[in-house]
């Protein structure tokens, strides 16, 4: 495995499980020192850190709930102290992966559903990207990668309207920010997963699972490592001419 990200500090939000955990492990295998962020699952985050360390990588777990700005500020402060302050407050790679979704008809959503969706899925990535961009600009190099969704380009299913709205917002934010930060040596891209096999996905054998499989052209759910591979590419030097893209990895969902 290439160590092309050696001496780089990466922050992956929502990385105690699923796609985020796979991304953290992949970036660590490529040489990056990784901040593993979690909202409430400290045990899961510690397990991810142990896995990374056992494979010879570097990782630390930081608890911060990104539903509130206090959590965002806690996570930002951790950049200065990560790995004993060895990186001097510099952040090289930000992966905005944390997200939330409530399933159900829009007309039946609770009044606080808008805030719940937009605070985690949009406000936190914007706030973290602003802070990361300032730090990356000083070094003249950086990677900001927003993990969106295939729902950021299409709406083939109902029951996730507010989630879709946030992913369209993140798609547009990625494009807009890339224009501003590109001249500073910072690329801003997105990865838009389709249906991925995680513990949050519809269980195999359910009607929802069968419907989602049929919407793909490959006839299966994707694997978390397939999304991690896309993120690793965008974090690499090889992707230095890729900017403002939203790379859809969805098994043909949006074809």
C-alpha cells in the first residue's frame, strides 16, 4: 500500500462506523495520521482507532456531536492538539462524512426535522471547510472531500425529501467552494455514494432493499471500501487536477 499521505493530518467526521470508518482506515493505510470523529459511539470509535494502530497506522478518536456548533468548535480545537500537537495546527485533509436522515413522509416530519438535517448535513461541513480552508491556505495544499449522496443529483424515491435537499445543497457547496479555494492549492470535491451495505441500510430481504437494488444497474449494494477508494483517490496527489467534481459511486443508480 502506498504511503503517499505520510506526514499529512486527516480529519474524518462521523468515522466510528460504516463509510467513515472505512475512509479513516484507508487514509491511514496510505500514511495519513487520522482524527476519528464520533458523536456518541466512543466504543466504536476506539475500535476503529485500535484497528488502524494494529495495522501500523496513526489515529486518535475525538468525540464531538456536529448537530451543534459547540461540537464543531470542539472538533476544530482538536486539530491543534492532535497527536501531541505535532502538526502545529495544520490540517491537510478534511473528509466531511457525518450525516443524518429521518425516513418517512415529508408531511409527517416533526417540526425540528429541518434543523436536524441541515445542521449536521450542511452547516457542519460548511463550518469545518471554512476552518480547514484557512489552515490549508497557509500551506498552499489541501484536500476537502464532502461525502454526499446519489440523492444529491436525483430523487428516485420518496420519504427522504429533507435529506435530498441537504445533499443537493452539499453538491452545490462543493462546486462553489472549489472555485474559491482552487487558486490556493486546495481542491474541493465530493463523493456521492449510492446504496451501500452498512448497518444503517435497509436489511436484505426487505421491500426497501429489493427496490434499491433494482435501481442499480449492477444488481447489488456497494461496499464501504469502494467508497473509501474514491475518497483516497481524491485525497491523493494524483487527483491534483480534479476540482469541483462530485464523483458518483452508485452502481448505476443515477445512470
